[in-house]
């Protein structure tokens, strides 16, 4: 049996703002069906890596491969086609504040499908009920709590049934219970959608709950220090920085999911 | 009443110095300046200890004093014993010293003049490229509007039409009427001397139609709408809403910028016509009440003095202003950084840019038409 094909491969990637290098020599692959966690301390370039993956900012050097396609070498229309197969949950939710939840979820559908309005309404109601927000169609984002906004944003991200879902710090700004509910929702959605999930986070509880594979980016040495399942890394990794991160600086090799 | 902080120096044996700190060393009291004490740390001192038996109360004040003392003692290689200090103070001092130095963000490098000029040039070229790209995107998105593939939403367009049109009417009325009044006052004083009061109507009519109607509605709309556009788009930039549009493949220019710009381009000429009429009415009030002209006479004189081509000149200006205000507001909003401060700067910059563009383009148009 051969290993499943990687959904995303990152080769010799360097990220920089002008002459300020954030990360260099990144090499890793994200396998189809994985929940892949990109972890690291603040300011190490996790969110920038997402911007590269989403086509918002070209990398300084190196390449990103979606399947067999070299993402940044593709013409713009093809890049848009690749990005269309992804969905993203932004750190702040990034719901369009001038539109209701229903309109937020409907916009990608209206833009990419020719479905009649009635079908779109049904689809929107279904996606919102998947994230536990049935009946909130006519609410504006500002009228919701932070956790609800995150979930609504998730409903928008899965509107087009993406193959790859990106999450930018899903648990940031959520209380522990909402964060756990969101984690469970993420796991549930992966099971049912069969999507590949790429999660940027530094929330350890979340990392141990959901991750099947991971990469650790270090801001001081400006490169990746480890890759693998975080639970395995916790037991086997010999790098002090990684171990410090995974144990919140205590050095005790035990999984503590709160 | 807190006890006055005091400091006493004892020399139990040669070369040994014991500092006793008494009273209340807090930010609300004034302890003796460290300079006096530092003078006592001369070359004869080899060992320094602290005694805090009489210390009632302390906060950061004490720590700052101790840090100065410790730094001085260390530079003179004096042996120190911190055991006499309150345990909390010892721990805080240790903590302050163990903060690791972060070397990654070194901003202390001094830049030479050449570096700064170079950096400014690079930034200038980047900005030119950004403005050109934004302009190009507007043109391309405008063309796709006719292909039916644009994400342009008519509902947004009508919303902005209402915001910059109908909702601007009260303030435009007020300003235009007052400008008409001012113009007729200025003219009346001079023209009355020659008994030519009736020509106040010409002055006000031409002044409004050629210049003031377009200029005033332009400035009002720049403040009301240009600023609002920059703030709206800037906040969307901060909330990653614009990134969210890009990642689902919707052009933010087609979706957000075009409805805003088109609404302004449509409404500003209409506001200008309205301002012209209000200004002429304002002038007529002065004409009737102060210059003993009849309303019919005044309006008839106004009608005779203005030609349609002159109205056209005002409308042309208003249309150009509409494009410029929408452009400046949206450009500044889209260029906005990712902080609350940046939104404020974008808003200010949008208004300033709009007003500069309005005045400059007004001069250019007037010069071209009249030469």
C-alpha cells in the first residue's frame, strides 16, 4: 500500500517582509485527510504562512504545491480555481459586517453556482444548522457573541464543500468551553466532509485534541524545528525549544488536555 | 500619613558599608536622591549590604533606587549582599535581570542619510505601483460590469446613493444658502456705490453655477462620504473581511469600491445642481430684503445672466470631483494598515487627499475652459 498523496507540499519556502526574514527552508507535506497543525510562538510567521497558502501574498522564495500544481507559478485564474477548493476560518471571524449571516454564507454560493434562490436559502439554513446557528439567518455579525461569530464564519468556510479547510487560531478569544465545542465541531466536520484541515494555533489543549500531524516553526532560529504528531513529538522530540512549547515550559512529557 | 523615607550609612568595619533604609519608600513619598549615596561608594568600599529593619512600605520607587545602586556597585566591582532586602524586592530584582534580550527585533541601528533616502525612494515607488494597480483594477472591474460577471450588488449601490445623495441634502442646503448670502453681501457693498444692485443677481448666479455649487458640495461630500468610505474599507481591512473576499475569489474592487464610486459619480452632479439653486435662493433673500429688488426681477436677472454652457462647466467639475472623492476615499481605505490607528490615518488622509484633488482639478478645469 502506498502512502496517501500529499494535498499540499511546501518546498524550500522562505517567508520575508522586505529584508526581514521570518522563516527559511521550510519543507513539509500535508497529507490528504490529515488535521495538520502549524504551531509556534507569537510572531514566528504562522499567519503569514497561511497568507502564502491562500494566495494573498507571494512567498520570498521556494514553492507551494497543491497536489501536482506549483501554486505560485500558476496563472492567476488557475490560482483562483485552486483557492476555490479551500475554505478559511479567519482569526477574527472576518464575517462581512454589512451583511446578515444568511447573506454571508450565501455570497460564495451566489458567486460560484447558478442555484436558484430557494436552493441557496436551503443550503444556507443547512450550513448554519451544522454549526448550531439555525434560526440566526437574519442576524448581523455585530449582534452575535465571539464564539457564535467563529461558528458562523465556519459555516461560510464550508459553504462550497471545500477539500481543504484552513483555520487561523480557531480558539483565540474563546472561553475554554466554546473552544472545546469548536474543536469537536472541527473533528466532526472532518469526519463527515472528508476534508484536509490545516490549523494554525498555539493552544496546546486544541493541539493534542485534534492534530494528527504538525510542524513547529521557531521564531528565533527562523526555521522549522520538528514535524510529526504532537503526541509523538512530546514523547520523542529532543529539541529543547519544541519540548518547552509542548509542555508549557515545564519539561514534563505528559499530555494534559484540560 | 506615610513615614518620610530616610537612608543611613553605617561602616561596621573598614571597607564594609551597610545601608539602612527606613520609612516608606513609595511613589507618593520623596526619598533622598541616589546621587548623595552614590558619592559614598568610593574606592575604599569593598562590601555592600542592606538593612531594612525600619522599612514600613515599599514599591517600585525602592526598586528603581536599588537598581541604580546595584548598577553603580557592579561597575565598581563591589561585593554585594542582597539578603537584607525584603524578599519580594529581591525576587523582583532577579526577575528584572533575567528577562532575556530579544535580538531578533533590533531597531536601535542608526540609519544614515543615504539609507533613509533610499528607503523613502523604495516606498515612493511601491506607492506609485500600488496606486497604478488600484486604478487598473477599477478600470478592469468597471468593464466586467457590462459582462454581467461582476460581483457588483445593486442593493449596495442604492444604499450608497441614498447615503451620499438624500442624506447630504440638509447640510448641502445650509452651506449653499449661506454661500449665496455671503456672495450677495460681498457684491452688494460694492455694487450699491454705483447704483447697480441688480447685478448682485449676476454675481451670485454665476458664482454659484460656475464655481461655488460644485466646490461646496464637493468639500461637504469629501468630509461626509470620502471619510466614511475610507473608514468602512479600513475597518474591513482590519477585520480581514477584504482578505475573506479575496480568498473566495471575489474582487474587493468590484464588490466594495465600484458601488461606492458609481454612487458618488451619479449623486455629486445632482447635489451640485441642488446647491446652485439653493445658493441663488440665498442670494435672492438678500436682494429682496436689503437691496429693494423684487423677487421676480432678481430671478429674471439671474436667468438672463447664466448660459447653459456655464451650468455645464459646473456640472463637469462636480462629476470630476465625484470620481476623485470616491477614488481617494476607497484608495486610502484599501491601503489601510491593520490597526485602529491606521483606520484613523486612512480617514484623515482620505479627506485631505480629496480636498487637495478637488482644488487642484478645479483650477486645471477652469484654466483649460477659460483659455
